[in-house]
């Protein structure tokens, strides 16, 4: 018998089947449906939502199995929330930054150059009037800068440094009502 990943979630289907939940396949299906709420979101956001649902079921509800209907209900609720237009959407622009791409632009092991590029990106976005900042690809960025394929203690330190740097850089701009998301 094959041992499942300790973080795997089992899906109970209406016909009685129990199979491991393939989150990557689920993300592709949700993001690829033209008539679904998931098509209104970026694929990375759908991936974060699906992973958060799996984490909630596994760790908060302390369940190893979930019925298909329960998973669909949770997914629909969160997708509806995130796909709905923000009340401030008319006057606030959102700046999305892929940290991994910035790290690649800086070059392998050039951590200081990465911070210069990141600072420039934040300044450019704030000068364009952005009130919402979304930074994605943090984990891949950190592993790239650290030169590791697996997460190590050094990765945790670099991760914290990047988040602190982003907060400090945005804090220096002293803007009220700024929204920040780092994932």
C-alpha cells in the first residue's frame, strides 16, 4: 500500500469512492471554467484559496476526509467573496509583484541587487497611486536567493527580511489605507 503525504486530504464522492484530493487538478478545473467564479480570478489566487480550504479542513476542522459537497460549498463561498468587486475598486489600483521574477532579474545569489529592484518597484507602484500591494512568489524567491531547493533556516531568515523590507519601504511612504498581501 502506498503511503499518502501527511498533508493529503481524502475526498468522499457520492458514489462511495474515497480518493486523495488532487489540489493542482482542482485549481486547473476551477480557473479554467469560463462560467465559474474562478475564471474571474488569477490562477495564483485560485490556488491560494484551494490550499487554504484544504488547510482549514485538515487543521482547523481536524478532518482527514471531506465530502465533495462540503468542499464545493466552501469553495463557492470563498470564490464568491474574492471574485466580488471590492467596494474601493473604483478609486484604488492594485499593484501585483512577482518576487520570484524580481529575484531572477537580480541574478542568482545577488540578494542586495534584489532589494534595490524591489525598492524601485514599490516606488514606481506608489507613484502610480497604488493603494493595494500584492506580492506573490515569496517562497520561490527566497529559495532562489538562498540557493536552496529545500526550505532551510537561512530561507526563514531571508523570508522575514523580505517581508520586513516591504513593510518598512511601504511604511516610509506614510500612506493611510494601504493594503498589503504577501504570499
